[in-house]
C-alpha cells in the first residue's frame, strides 16, 4: 500500500519536519584548496589515491558518474573511520576471526576451509594481513553506522498521523485563467511590435543555412532487394527448428506460500492445506480459476485466476518448470514444492510456431546476412564514384541506382530534428569549405543504422537579419504570452480574493470535480502543496497557483475525504519506512558534522587522470 513512501521520501521528510542532509553531495568542486601531493582527496589525515579508486571499481563500468559516486562513498567511509578511531573504536581479533570464518566462499561442508581462504588471498590480496585489515575497517564502519543510524523506533501516533496524511483525499474543481484570454487587451499594434523588434533585434537573425541534394545508401534497402527462395527458408528452418519453433506452455497455479524461516510443523500445516485445495480442484476442475482467486497467495496471478501466461522452458524455477513441461493440456499436477511454497498447477495450453508463422523473420534474417557483403561492395563503389565525380551526384545515381533526395532548409548551428539530416558528422561535412564554397560532393558520411550519405549544397543562404514582416506573427504571440501572463496573474489573484470572501463562487466555470491524494498525486507538485495547504475548517476553500506557462489556476476544495483504515501489515511497513527516513536524516546530519571536523581537501590528481 505504501510504495508511495518508498518513492517519495522527501514528502515524508517534509511531513515529519525532519529534512536533513542527504547521503549525497560531496562534489569535487566543493573540496577546499588543492595541494601539490599527487592524490585525489585527503580526508582528515588519510589520502585517497586514484589507484584506490581503480581498485574499488574493479569489474564495474568506469564512466565519470560511476567514478564520482564511488569516490563519494570512499570519502564517507574515511569520515566514519576517522571518527571511530578518535573515539577508540576497534575490532578485536576474535570478532575478525568469527566474521571471516562465517563468509560462505571460505567454507566447505559448512566449515571454514583454510585452503579456500588461502586460494582467495593469492588471487586478490598481497597478504592475509592486508585483507584482514580491510575487513576490520569495514566492520568498524558498520559498527559506527549502527551506533548512529541503526533501526529507528517510530511511535504509533506518528505512523498513524502520516498514514492519515498520505491517505487523505480532497475533492476539488479547477478554474484556469490563460494568457490568451487577454489577447484583446494586449497592445499588439505596429508600434508595439516595432518596439519589441528593436529591443530584441539579435534574436531575429537567421542562421546560415543550406538546402541539400543527397543520396542515401541503406543496408536495409539493400537487404529488401535480395530475393530469398522457399528452399532457403525451409533449409534455415530445419537447421534452427529448436530455436524458431520453441514450445511455450500456458499454465495457471495456486500457491500456498511458505516462509523460508518456517518451522517444520508450520510447513506441514501449510502442506495439509494445499492437499485439501488439490482435492477440491480435482473434484471441480472447471472452478480452478475461481478457487485460485480465492485461495492463491501469489499476488501477481491470483486476481487473474492463477494464469501465468505463456512461458518457454527454463523461464520458471526448475521444479515448477519440470512439472509444467511434463503435463498434458487440461491436466492438474500433484503438489509441486519450490522455494516459494506449494503449487497446484493446471496446464491450459501448448503452442509452438510453424514455418508459416516464422517465415517472415527467416526471410528478414537471411536478407540481412546476404546484404552485409553486398552493402560493403556498394559502399566502396559509393566512395570511389562520389570522389572521382565530385561535381555531381549523377555518377553515383547511375552506378548504384540511387534516388536523389532534397532537404528543406538546414541551419549550421541548429541541427534538424531528422536523425539523418541532423547528424553532426553530416552537418560538419556540408558546411565545410570544400562542399559549401567549392561546390563539391561531401565525403561519404556514416550516419548510423547501416546508412551512408553523400550530399551537395543545392542552395545557400548566409546569416542575415530577418525583416520585421517575417517575424510579426512571432512577436505578436510573444507579446500576448508575456503581457497576457501578467494580466492572467492579476485577474487570478483578484478573483481568488473574491472567492475567499465568499463572492461569486457559483458564477465561475469550474471543471468537473476530481479527487486527489498525496498517495496518488495527479497535479503538479506546486499545485498539490497549495491544495493541501488549504484548511479544512471552512469549505469550500480556495488556492491559487501561477504556472510557468503564464497560466493562473484556482482550485476550489469542496470536500476532505478521510484516509481509509490501514491494516497491521501496512502499519508495520510504513513504520519501517519512516524509521529508515529518520535514520537517513540522522546519518546525513552526522556526516555533515564529520566534514566540519575532518576537512576534505583535493590533491593534484583528478578522476580522469590516466595514471
């Protein structure tokens, strides 16, 4: 029920009045002055080098955002370690020994294996001491985190209050006041347009632009021209039948879930319940879907009568998969036990694809396979002819039977929306001196997607000042939007004051009523804040919001709808999420204090250094 809380923690923090420093935000630019030492960052007296960052990133993508995020984590870790050491925090040899012995990869038959431990160290660490020192630091950080931001207790009164706020609904109507409503009141005569034009002359310059003639060589088009015989299709189908005609089975199930921590007697009780349901569905197979809706504990399929849709072999967990692919349509299985609990399965349908069903895909694949070599051959020809006959596209048209296409105006600094004509490499080529001034064909430009283009300039228009006649309508629209927004705001605020005073409420053209809540926000964030800021003591209440578009919207709040009661499980879930929000806030505040206590300074190395 409260997935909203997980995805909107800021809202909860505002409700609790406890917005604190989040666990992010130590950008390198915020570090104090750099020194001459070749390190990335120094935290207190501890230096973090690029080699430390590279090691921490082992096996991960190394884009700038990932490197920055990892460095942030390393800084926080060193802040926590510094404070722990200053307060005498240590990890005893016995604690370290027990922790390492419990790591699964170091165990064999449930017992610590010195040989496995030794093999691990050989491949990853120079010595056991180095690994154990790192583990000690990690345990110390974990201990420090637990002491500062462990599980937080949130009183029931707070949980209930937040649940009530999240679940509360408000019935409202809206009145939209638009800048265009005041078009007749805005001055858009020749003098106003001229004044705006003169004040913004630089905005009304046309960038340098060209129209192009061009040819396109496309691998897809080459493929479409290749004929594939029925014999080739049959041969490919026979060779790849297992993949192409892959059997899929549609099954329904009833699940009685078993918790992994369930005791044997609890598991036996659930199994007995499942066996009773199995007898019921076998006695009434036609009621399988009805029984699944009532008794299955799989939230994803229960409401659909247990229907899991079509699945290929290997998609489901093995015991379930084995049972489904051993059954006949209409058959109901015995109890099937998986890691999720006990299943009763009914096989509904089996399907596989015939040659006719996959023929189109086979033809497409074979065409693309054969097109690759032909495309390379034609690409070479395109390069050769367009260069040798650079004064015209006629040569490549004759040689490759390509069609000459024509573009509209394309600006140098404003790429077209078309992904082909707006390609940066193509724009660079057509605005080069060789193409623009010498009137030659462009080089062959790879615009992606198996497409090659050769273009030449058909028309060229230098940068120029647009005459007022060409931009009159644009200016008129801008004046109405600008001045109309001011009038809409003025009208909105005046009308809001009248409505709050109880005047002319029913004389307005309100939209049909709708209900909104914080759990299901259907308005912009600013509008939601305004609507829920209206007191419920006297209704209807009113709120006004100015939008960036220049529109002014007034909301009429007619009714406050109390939040529905929540279950014990939902209360526990919400309490846990609120506790996590509280813990995050405490941790953020703590880290902020540590940054003041242990300065973070930047060294000479940067994240992008190559060594």
